[in-house]
C-alpha cells in the first residue's frame, strides 16, 4: 500500500485562489474566508491530484511530503 503523505496548508500564505479545491476536490475545500483547508475526511491522499494541487498553488501554500507510513498506521 502506498504511504499517505503529510499534507500541510500554510494559511498565512494562502490567498484563496482555489486551485487546490479545483484540482483535488476530494481532499481540499475552502473555508468561509476562501482559504484552503483539508476536508474533515479527505479522499485518497495518495492521489497524484494532491501533488498536482500543491504544484498548482500560485503562492506555494501547500506542502506534500512522504511520511513513510501507510494510511492504516
């Protein structure tokens, strides 16, 4: 099983462009202020769309790193 990545949203850096929510809507949403956040029960964290969402962020507010743990750990 592919390890689940560690996903961080830097809300101080986020400008609410919404590219993350558009690219990986099963993982990201926007709060009432328009800032990015992870869904309470996100979908497939190992999806390539999660890394694409981080790449698409115009201000680099998303960080996706490998943890080496499987989602069941």
